[in-house]
C-alpha cells in the first residue's frame, strides 16, 4: 500500500517521534470523535486506530495527554444529532466528525467548538465550508471528492467489462446534501447513457434496508454492481461485498477497502488514511489555529485497485493495459 500526497495550503509536515515527545503539551486535550459504524465493528476499529496514529505523530496519546471521547452511530445517521449534542455537552477542545453527514450534525449543535471533518464529499456543496481555501466558520478538514468520481468509476467498469449492459447502482439517499446528491445522480445517469449502459438505482436509507435492496438487485439480474459514495455504505462494506460475491456480481466502489474484502475494483483516495491526516488539523487547532483559516485538503492522486483473484473467480479477464494502470493488483 502506498500513501498518497495531499494538497493543503497549510504546512502539515509530520513531526518526528523525538521532537513530538520533547514538545508534548502539558494541558490534557479533550477531543470528541463521531464515527458512523458500530464501535465494536472492524471498520470502526480501523478508523480509530488510524486516527490515534495521527494523534501520536503529533505527540498526543489517548489516556495520557489527550482524552478522546468516541460516539458511534451504528450506521444509523439519524443518531448523529443526539450524539453530536452529547459530545458538545462535554465541552471538548475540538470535535472530529468522520464524514459530511456527521459534520453537518455537529455544525448544527456546536456553533463555537472547532470541527474537523475527516472525509467530506463536497464541502462547499454540502454547506460545510464557504470555500476550500478559506473555510470560514468553525469547520475544516479533508475532502475525498468521492461523489465527483462516479463517472470515472463507470468508465473503468465498462473498460474492465466491455460486454456489460445492465448495471445496478446501490445508493444512499441523504448521504450528502441535496446539491451534492443531485449532481452525483445526474452525473451517474449521463455517464451510463454515454457508455451505453442501462442503469438501475437501488436505494438503502440505512443498514436495515440493505437486505431489501439486495433482493431487488438480485431480481434485476444485472451484469455488474456499482456502489455510490456514502458513509453508511462504506461502514457496511463487508455485507455489500459478501452479497456481490454470492450473486457473482463484479463490483466497483469508492475505496480500496472494498477490494481488500473481495470486491473487483475501486477507484478513489485512500479513505482510511484521511483519519490519520485529520490529526494534522487537530494538532494545529489545539495550538491555537482557527478552522476558518485552515484550507480544506484535497487528494492530488487517486488509486485504482483491482482484485485479480476475484476476477478469476468470476471468469473475468482484465486487459493488460488496465492492469498496468492499476496502483495495486491483489493476486
């Protein structure tokens, strides 16, 4: 796995371990953290592990000179509001929201507490910041540009499987703001039409609706499955990959995590690593920086992953040219 470089107009160089230890702050930092999935799930544990790593890179260790208060929504985004109020009631120095939906929930409650959103879809379109360069307000963070890459994923899917016609798309209504969702859905429909694909949309508003969506997709007899960006769908990725494997459906999604579980392809930024990088923002805010002045970081390069083992199981032959462009091929 290779780390990807990120653009940020602020300096975010990693502090070396010796310097970090020497500069450990005396005050105990209080940090709120709002995560989408269930706290005991492997997905949430991976996110927290990466976040704690990012804090350690700046000399903060949970239980020593920092206290991280974690609240988990169990993949039910309607719980974000109550959990955000709970975190605000603890009066932390900064709150880290794991995604755009969580970030908007915290924004509605925390009017003065600094907020770092680790993985934003469309920060401006969702109303989280005024602009990427000058966020304004009390919110900043990183964007993975996931919704904007949906057409590219359609193109890669068609290149890998030239003969496909019917494509099922699993999506989550309300995953982002209305403007972002409308843009993403319109872009998807245009991309499918351009590529000669018949697109069928299957909605799941929460984990409880996934089985119903799976059943409808199975009845569709689609040639492939594309998973649209969504914090909830990302948290439920193992169920989705297992379903695709059961139906022998080639799957493309927004992050490498799907491919590592057995999905066919992914195209996007390294989402899990965003939580490590969010430690840069937390450290700067704890040292007095204002979120309004900290530009939103954007990925400069995206990774294409292909699971060749899955391709073989599905009887798919991936072209040599596509394999050569992949950042990682899982054998």
